[in-house]
C-alpha cells in the first residue's frame, strides 16, 4: 500500500477511537489563510494534493476530495482515485455531499479552528435532514496520527518601516478605534495574518512566500491592542516598535482571553474568523457583532508610499524577467532545460537584484500539457523537459520589502501553430479589455469579468478561473476583498466595489487539456479617470507591470486598430522604463521585442 493509503487507514482508526463516523479536512489554518505553514498542511499530508484550495471528507467506507475547476487535472495526477472520489465545486458542496453519503445518525467531526460559523451552520443543517450531527473536536485527529508533523515556525518578527508602510501603526490603530466608536463597539478581533501584519507594521516568516507571523490581535476602542504571539518571536527591536500601547501575550492565551469580554460588544469577521472564536466570545458573555474586518479595505486601498514601493519593486522585477525571458528563448529549443531548472534560473535572476526576500508563491513553471493546469506545481516527480513545439508558461512573483509582484508570460519553443497564435491573441484582447476599462464608481469586479472573456466566447471558448485578484504591499499575493471574477468562477464571491488604490492582477487565459496553456498577467492599479462630460465619478486601471508580451504569439489580423495601438504603446513604455536597467544583449533583445507590430 502507498503511504497515503496507510495515512487514510490511520485516520479512520483514530476516528473510530474518537467515536466519530467521519471528519472534514480543509486546506487552511486557524487564521483561514490561503497559504499555510508546514504544520497546517493536513490535506496534503493525507491525500498528496498540493493545490492551494481544496477540502477532503473521510467516512468509514468512502472518502472524497473537493476541488474547483483550476485543479481538475492536478487533483487526478496527485490523488489516488482508488481511495478518493473527485468532487467538483461549486457544483457540489461539502455539506451537500455529506448529507448524501453520511449514514443515518452519523457523528461527523470537524475542527472549529479551521471552519467558519457559516460553514458549521450549513453542514449541520444538511446533516440534520438525516439525523446526523456535526461534532467539534478538541484535538484534530490528523495531528494525532501525523507522527512527523512539523512544529509551527519559530521565525522572528521584524518591524516594517513607516516609510514603506506610509502610515504608523499608531495611526492605523487610531483609525480602527474610530471605526469601533462609530459602531458602539468595544473591541475587534483580528485573526487574518495579513491584517495583523498591516495593522501593526510587522512582518514575519511563518508562512512560505507570505511575510506574516502566526498571531492574533484584539484592537480596542481606545486604540490600545493586545497581540498574542509566541514570545520567542519577539526581539527588543520589535518590542520598541510596538510600544507600550500594544500589550503582548502568549499566542496560546488567545482563546482564554476571548472569555474576558462579558457584557462587551466585540466585532469579529464571520468570513475571516473561525467558528471557535465566535464560540469562545459567546461563551464568555460577549455581545458578538458579526462584521467584516475593518482593516480589509484600508489595506486594499494602497496609499502613495505603498504605490511608489510597488512601482519600484515591479521595475526591479521586470529587469529580472527580461533577463530570464531572453535566456529561456535561447536555451529552451536545445531541449536541455526542464520546468524545475527554468524556475530555478528565474529565481537566480531575481536574487541577483540583491533585494529579493522570497518568492511571492511557488512559481508555476509549466510546459506543454502542464500549462493547461492553471495552478500546476512542479515537483521532482512531475518535472518535464521543455521541448520544441511546446508553449512554456511561467507564472511567478517576488517578495521585496517595497512590494509584491506577480506576472505570467508564455514563450513558444520553436514556431507556434496557428491555433496557438489565435488563442493567445484572444487572451491578449481580453487582457487589453480589462486594462483599458473605464467604469463608474460602485462597479464591482464581476461586472468587468466578461470584458476579458468576450474574445474567447466569440470562438466558443472560456477559462475556468477568475480574471483578477487583489495583491498586497509586501504581503499576500492573493489579497481580498477586491477581485475581478463573476460568482460562478473560482475566485468569485460577494460583490465588492472597486476603489481607487486597489491593486489587482489582470490575467485571462486559455487552457487546452493535454496540450498547452496560455495566460497573460500584469498587475494594475485602480485610479480616478477624468471623462469629459461624465455625470459621475469614473475609475480606470493603470498597468504597473512592464515586461514584453511575446510578439511571435500575436496574430495581428485579429486585432482592432485600438488594440494594436495599445500593444505598441505598452511596449514603448516597457522599453523606456526597463531598457535603462538592462545592458548588452539583454538590452538589444528587449528593443527587438518592443518594436511596433508589423
């Protein structure tokens, strides 16, 4: 039997010991993070799935793994169909599947530190229809059978300079305090790791690719705060940075502290805080106000210092990308490079800037059929050679102190086929549709999503992910609440009006299963737009990523005059901005790539 078969058997044995008839395993941590530390990779340990979104359910005689359209191919490559059913979401919900497959009267366990209250209510209702119940566990059963489970990271906290943040922590806490006072509330619980990092102007190293620290915080209406973090993460410099208005506690004391708000009005985010937080507050006699984390919008709308930092980081990153793209164009046709060697070479170019702190996510280095897996993760086992006749897709980014980058480019290895050029050009037209959009204040990203899809729809094609996600300022590469995605696509969700200062990705794509993938991604900044004669405030996007878009994949006959003008103008800006940062053959290559279309 495989190790994953043994692990599934061990979990089932533990569930029997715990008198449970099933257990739900989400891919998250106690902070509902998208990317989690090694200690919280329970889904990957149990199933082998290495995507960034998914859930598993284990019953005595059945087990299922739930993933969305981004992972349709990947989950089948990484998870054994002998042990697991593949279930698509959102077509089928975890709660709905449980209601259909759990036995009458079953006791289904869940970890209340890994689920929202809304999910608990939904699943409980679905199970009640057949007399089954959802049971919170005091200790996660996977942790009991995972013999070599890593310990949480011990990385130190570091202060984040006010000059980079654009505001002091005291100023941010004062804003939160004003928000609380306006709502008659006494305190707010912050559990999202990037909200805590942003509010206190601190960064950490507890999660790969995201500079955050495992912590909880409670901000009070007097602008003081309680920060719960492991003491060995604190240095004298961090203590001085936080100041006397921030009281420090052991991270393990957080749950008990929630019981100390009897009679107080405490805000907690129902979408961003786990059920255990609401349960503890209610048990302690607090009046719980379910409202969105007040830090989210302030963090999403970048201030001038954050914008300037991102522009500097993006320009620096563009130089590394230019060097890499010239290198891969020359080396890939030789057949001597692989997905892993190419990813390593790009990291080498980024590290040569002397400013790289980390990658912003594991690079999606994908050639041929692997490119058709939107969130493909190359491993030693899956590593494929980059060969002539293929399209090579590289989706990657860097974490720099002054900004977080995310970019996708596609390189043809040899001459592309007419179909590849057609599909690439349609994706490019959709990309331009987003980049040039002008829209009234109050518009939500989902209203713009079809701008990116229309050129594909006209040919009976589409892509199964959202068009854009928010991006942090030396924080999470995927940041909410801003997004460009209709509700029926992964990445979609509650409507969120786009606001000036919001940073997003612009990344339409096309994927032909078993053959190739295409995605063109730049980062864009939401800004006010002056429109003559407008009777309302208008917004638009400014592109901040400046790296050439592969001209050999563009079919000019498919472009309108306006689209051709956009591409030529974009490439002129790339050459003007990035040209001075590269030399010699890199500079000559860039000039050729940025010449006007024929």
